[in-house]
C-alpha cells in the first residue's frame, strides 16, 4: 500500500513500531535493504514509534462528539502527524469464537486446533484455512500463518477426508514460507530465524552473503542477499531469508523444500544447479551461501 499510494503521487509516511520494517519476515540486517529502497523512493520512514491515537476533528474544525468526525492525523508516542488519509495495518487473528462456543478446542494463537488430517477434537468436524492451526515441519509444533497457499492445501485435504470415510490424506505442514515486494525489491523468508531456532532448542548458527543473480559480465546484473540458519550439531538447514530484485522466489521455494526433506547444509552446497548467464552465475548463490556457513561448523 505504501508503494500504491506513492504511485498515485501522494506524500507517504510509513510508521513502524518495531526497530525495522517487515519484522515478521526479515531480521534487522536483512530489512536494511528494504528500508533503503523505501527511502530511495521518497517514503518518510519512521521506526520505533507506536501509533497511540487517531486525531479527530469535526467539519468546522473543533472536536465535538455530537458532530460528524473526520480523521485528520495520528499521534504516536513521540509526535503528531497530520494526513488526508490514514491506513492501519493491525495484523490478523482467527475468528474462532463460533468453534469455541461449540466446544471445539483452540490451539496456538486461539486458532482452531487440528491434527494432520484436519480433524478437530469433535468427531466429524474438520477445520481448514485462516482459522486453523498448521504444524510447522521444522519445529513439529503447531503454528499459525494465515496465507492463501496454506488455506488451499488444507481445504483440499479437508474435503477429501470429510467426504470419504476411508480417506486419510495427511497435511504435511508448513515452513512459514512468505514473500512480498516493495518497489523494486522482493523479500522472502522460510523456516526459522536465529532467534526462533534458539528458542526451539536448536544449536543454531547463521550467516549472510551478498552475491549476484547473473554472470558477472552479463548486462543488468542484480545483487541478492541470502541469509541461512542451520543447526550446528546435525548440520540441518533451519531457515533462510532472501532479498533481491530477481531470483528470490525460486530460491526460497527450494529452501522450503529442503526444510521439508530435512536436508543438510552439505546437501545445499552440493546440489546440482543450472547455469546460464542471463539468469544465474556459474556458482549458484545458494551453493555459495551453504559453503560459507559450513565454515562455521569447524
């Protein structure tokens, strides 16, 4: 929406209560590239501030609750900012009250708790999508990430299992794979960041590299940043974050598949990748990222 408003020719201020943007996808250091992209596109970026109040005014300029009120700005914990339009991004929570009232068990973040076959605790009642939990296949714990990809997969499996008594189609879970675009940069995450990995009991390490998306001599080469997280003991891949102008989705999807198969960093360093100058260097950036983090195992 920041990009959309800017394309309409508006002056845009983006206020983020965390210390960096896209905190649910990127670590602070990876978010720096996105923040630079926002500033390059003349977005007024304010970090570490919380919106506390919508400033209201009546049509005659005085605050009067008996009159029709208009939003004219916001108040943070540090300042007031006046604006013609205010858009709030307040997040998502599951609308699970009807299930709770029916005696259905709720789980992580009050989403409807389901098993791998999308069954609830009440016989013959299934749940799927943005109101249901999903097992994270790295931690093997319930997670909640309301995305269309998860909802579609869960919906198909729920339909099969609910319609056929002999069906036991299993939902394999999620890795928390997400991607977004800000002006010219894509930002993506799958699996765990270092903090999440440590909280889940892994002996986790991380490493970040900067590489290029095409052969060095090929025109319009683009930078790409890749951060990997791995378990020091098992060398298992635990997660990744990628930022770049191109080649982001395919690489983050490959990592997500590697997480499903519990692949190791050595697997990622040695897998055979295609090379053609317009879209890849001779050394695949994921191979390089894996080789670099392997040095930390010594």
